């Protein structure tokens, strides 16, 4: 299955084209944060490098969050447009789970981590299985101290993954000690080759129009709307504006 995979969730811009078990072309750029300006050009370049045309693609797999508000919208928009115009499958994968794919040791606990600032993180805890990472603790937007309370209770070695792990490493080691493990270099970046291969095994979304970024927290506009409309927090914000 000829599949395009895209992750624009955070600082890296990562794109890959895969076919079955083979990665045909892949790139990860960490020097530019203007994903909206570069992502589509990289998609076109990678498809061409794989000796394919857009019409050859059968599926597009996108990382849908959590992460940067603006970054998430880039991959989601590209994925929805391509899936609709090319009439191909669209598959969505958590951006945290995408990082967890970098660890392949079966049964290992893996915690991908993004810095959400002010000692708050986006994170979740996965156990590696042959079929892919499976959630042990749900993905959360949470203070690092509260998150460490949950991880400490697991009482197992944990592999932390992500560019932002180093920032929290003193706190991780102070609480979890020798149970803290990390990965090196590229394994801290999203690998869309792995994302594409994993996405080939997943069930595509049924309604492409309903795919939205998973921010895992309220946007500023949503928070302001809820402040002005108390008691309506479960109402779909988009339908109200």
C-alpha cells in the first residue's frame, strides 16, 4: 500500500512515503518552524523521490496531536485535502504514540513527552506490543509533578522519548531514579517512516470532514467562550461561533 505519512505536531517537520514494509523516501527537518510554508513542498518532493505521482497514493497517515496549535493544523489540513481530492484513506495517529513507535523493545513502558511550558507537559504512557504501543495511562495535559505521581506508582523502568525530555531529566531522576531510561539522537524525533508503516495496519476514519486536531487542551478562544457561557462546557464550541 503506497502511503504518505506527515507529522507537523512540534518543531520537527517529518514526511515519509512507504509501500508495504518498505520506506521509499523520508525526511525530517528541524531547522524551520514555518511548517505551513514548507510542508506541502516536502510532500511533493518526497512523492517524486519515491518515483510516484499523487494519483499513486492509496492512504495518508497524519499525526493529529497533541502539540503546537498551528503545527497540528498543517498536517490535518494537508491530510484531509489529499484524502478528499484523491479519494484515498485517511488514518490518524496520536503525536505521542508516533514517538512511542521509536521504541521497539516489547513490554517496555514508554513515555513520550512534550513541553507545554510552565512545568506542564503533554504526555502519555504506553506499553510496547508486537502490534504497536498500547496506552497504560491516558494522554494528558498535566503538571510534571502530578504526572510523576502517576508514573511512580507503576514501579517499573520507563523509557522517556522526545526532544524535551532533557529539560525535565533532573525532575525525572529525582523522583524515579534508576528507573529512568532515555533514547539517543534521532529516536527523540518523530519518524514518519515508522508512522506510515504503522498506519498501514490501522482502520481509516469514516468521516474525513470530522477529523480535527487533538489539542488535548482548550484553545484560548474556547476558554474565553466557556468563560462567557458558564455551564455549557460540553457544547461544541465550533457550532457556537
